[in-house]
């Protein structure tokens, strides 16, 4: 155990920010303007439940309004506090800038354990929270657009959207007041899987660059790589599922609230997820070794470690023992500033949170655009695209006939080529492009500057530069 003390989450983010800005040449005062959180609202409201009045405390923090609306999820957890939402709001600012989602950063939270309430109670609480935020313009299509985060999902977003619409009956853009809604309430295909999908695309892009793999002491493809995932919630589950089913990675460890599972041969992600849904945890899962203190698996040998749960899980107490050569931060802030120093010195490569989990807000951006344009992506072009492809197929067929049937198209080519892109294909294409371009912007800084030795600093440099330019354009 180190004698150094751990800073708070927000201080941790600030320390990483400071490390990056010390390498920049920002005009005096601008550095502080970007770093500080513009405002944090605390709301306390009462809801009558089970015959008694219950008071709840919620927050919505706005970190930077250099672009509006500001964007960021709302989390439901007992540990929610001002420091945490401010740290998360700051990360949203940098995340949006990095992936070129045209938003400022915000975050919200409600101190609640959602598992302790019935669905109709959660609806009452959520609607009341939404009312408190909306009447202060902290939910608004052009000012502040929440989304799901830990403990919330499509259901809560649908309630929020409906509450806002009730309060703003003539707002034609009301649906754009929140993202992550179900499809039938103005959502977009592929939003639920988006953050996990983004983690997959991020790793695929990392593995396209020999120099970057070499920096982590890795080589070859994702196929066969040993992964340990912490948290099989929405993000961890989708990331583990896609990486194992589509890229051939082997999930050798899964860490959950009640312990960890280990199997050198690889775990069946779908089976583990089903077990958790049925039994409330991983305990008792038959096809793996169970470890009561799941956190020790963070220190197990593997190729890639994916913390996809809470902040601060890799800290000064365990960083020295982490063996994974590559960490991809699917969660926000899983590595503390102190642990970051330790891991960097050990030569561990970290794909930072503000990039790694940006898939969620990226697809939120697409959903917001869809809501404002009032039309589903692909609706106009899909059949036209298919008709043009049909022309090519017909022509190939005609040539084949002229040649007397001496050659033929490969199996499946016709079906695959004919299929025009629907909303899901377009969302995935937009997300893949976003993750590739953002990665390349980070790696360029990483490799071109001697004073930048890690991807996190590179990510901060790229995003702070964008935020600074945006302030500059406003004349600040
Ligand atoms: N809560 C997610 C995040 O931390 C998504 C935010 C959004 O879609 O606005 O990035």
C-alpha cells in the first residue's frame, strides 16, 4: 500500500487535465475557464410513496457551455454526489469534443438504489425529478439533453421525454430533450448497444496499428486475445459479447458485484448474463471458477483489461499489481490519477475513458439529429440504393448469359450487395467512422510529440484544443 493519498474523482480528472494543459500554450485564464465546472444544481424533492413522504436528492451539473445543448447521462446510484457528477460532467465536455459531437458537457444523478423500488414508484420519482430539472431548463432540446447512465435505461428516458412533452405541449422538438429512448418513443436503432459497440470499434482500430500494439507489447489480431471484463451491465455485456462473438477474443474473467468468474478456456458471455439476470449475481454459475473477492481478477494475467463498472476501481492500492499490458476504460474514471502514474511507469497502455466509452454519446448525437429532423435515417435512400445495385446485378447476369454461363457470382454476393443500408447499418457506420477518426487524432499527437507518452494525455490535448478554439471563436 502506497503512502500517497487518493484524490477525489473530480480532483483526479483535474490532475489529468492539468498534466495535459502544462504541455499546451493556452492564453492566461482560459485554462481555468475550461477546467472549472460552470454550475451544479442540487434539487431536493418529495414523492409520496407507500403512504409516506420520501425526500430524494438529485444533481445536474453543467461543466462547459462552449457548445449547446450540453449533454450527459443521468445516473441512479446511492453513491451519487456533487463531486462525482462534476467529474463526470467534465469528462463529458472532453468526450464530446474528442468525438466531434457538438455538445458541451453535463451530467446528472439521483441518490437512489433503483432495486429498492417498484416500477410504478420509479416512474413517479423519475417524473418528479424530470419536472424539477425541466422547469429550470436543465432538460431542454436546445440547452440540456440527458441520456442513460448507470442505473437508468430506455424506460427512464421514455418517462423523462413524456414528462417534458407534457410540460411543453407545443414544442415540436420535444422528443429531442433526451436521448437513449426506446424506438417507439423516438429512439434510434443501436443506441442500447452503442457504448459496448464503441469499445469494440476502439479495440479494432487500436489493433490496426502495429506501432500501438508494440507499445503495449502485443501483436497479431484480437482473435484469441484473453480479456477480463469488470461489470456485465449494459456496456460490459455488449463489449464482451461483440468482442468474443465477432472478433474471436476469449473472455477469461468476468467481475461482478458479488464476485468474479474465471475460466482459462473462455466464458460464454450470454450464459453468464442470463445467469445474472436470473440469480441476481454470478455466484453459483457452474462453468467457471468462482472468486469471492472479484477485484483480485483485476490483477490477473490477461491481454486486455476492460473496467466497465465504477470509477476508481484501479487505484493506488492495486495498480502496482495489475498485469494487463492494455487497459481500455469502458467505464468513466476507472483509473485514479495516482494509479494512472503507476500504470504509465509500468509501461501499460491505457485507452482512456473519454475516447473508449464515447460510443454512447455518439449514437445519442445521431438520435438527437433524428429527432430534430423528424425522419428515420435511411428512409429516403434505402430503396433507391437497392434499385441501383439491382441494375449492376442485372448487368452482371446479362454478361454471364452472353458469356454462356462460364463464370458466376460468389455465393451470398447478390444478397449482401443488394441490401440497402437501414438505420442500424447507418448508425454502426457512423459510430465506426467516429471511433476511427477520433483514435487517429489521439495517436497522431501520441506519436508526433516527444513530451506526450500516453493516449490519455493525447486525448486531453486534442479535446482541450477543440474547446479552446471554440471559446476563441466566441471572442473569449
Ligand atoms: N452516460 C453516457 C456517457 O457517460 C452517455 C451520455 C449521452 O449519451 O449523452 O457517456
